[in-house]
C-alpha cells in the first residue's frame, strides 16, 4: 500500500508544476479515452496506452478534454489577460479545423459545447454570441462536465491571485460554453483547489502571473 507521504504534492517551481500538470492531463486523458462511454466496471482496467476503439484511434491519443485544456492554456499564455472571445475563438478553431487536436481534427465534442459554438459563430458579434449562450444554455439540463474538464489552466495561471479574482475567472471560463450555476460552481471549486495546491507547494519563482 502506498504511504500517505508518497501521495503528498511535491515542492517545485511554478514552471515545472504547470508543465507537469498539463502533461499529466494529456497522459491520463489518453489512458482513459478507450474506456469512455462504456458501462462502469465493465471495461478492463487500463495499465498502458491502448487503442481507442470508440473512434478508431491509435494508442496514446488524447481527447477533447485535453484539446480544450490546451486551447484555454494557450489563450491565457498568448493574450496575457483573461479574454472570453479569444477562448471561444480557440474552441471554435479546434472544432472546425482540429487546432490542438492530437490528430489534427475534432473527432468528439460534447453536445453543450457544440451548441455553444454554434450559437457563438452565428451571432452578429462575439458579445452578442456570449450573451445568447448564457440565455440559451443556463438550464440545469445543460450541466455537463465540458467546462470542468478543461478548467485546470485557470488555477495554474492565477494561483497568485486572491481567491475572489480566481473564482471570478473560473466562473467566466465556464460560462462561455457552460453557464449553468452547477458548472460555474464546479469550475470555481476545482480552480481554487488547484491554486491552493500551487501556493502550498511552489518554490519561489520570478515567473509572471500568466506565464504558462
């Protein structure tokens, strides 16, 4: 049995922890992808990279979870500020052209995210699109996990921020596709947890707040 000490987060500088977290997301996503859509406890335990027969993919291919995480992370890193329009443009580019997909095309997308992108791209302006998404997709029946699965970069980028600002960015990151209260709160809680782990285990560093 693994001791408790071996399960504690290790100290490292921010750059190492951020890059390791993003890499870890991609690895576990590729490991778990083949078991997706199967009845719980009916898929054999996964101990290595195996082909994803759900989509006819070779072993080691990450899914939409990682692609959208990368979209958000790159938006934060490139823009240097929190920008909902840039994030939505990134998600739309992934959906339309396979940007940041492991195989250069989008082979899977959640229903709510697909609807949000559809509304956004067919609106007269980004501002109008985001407003329509909030109006159309805020119901409890739209409370999928699509925004939660990609939200890690918020806690990683804003771990130095105060909790109120961090919560606000987490909620806004969810709202571009998943504006339901349950999704907003889930992203808020997870981002805060990641930020607190970063604060407790990150060595002194000269990295800027948004250095990804």
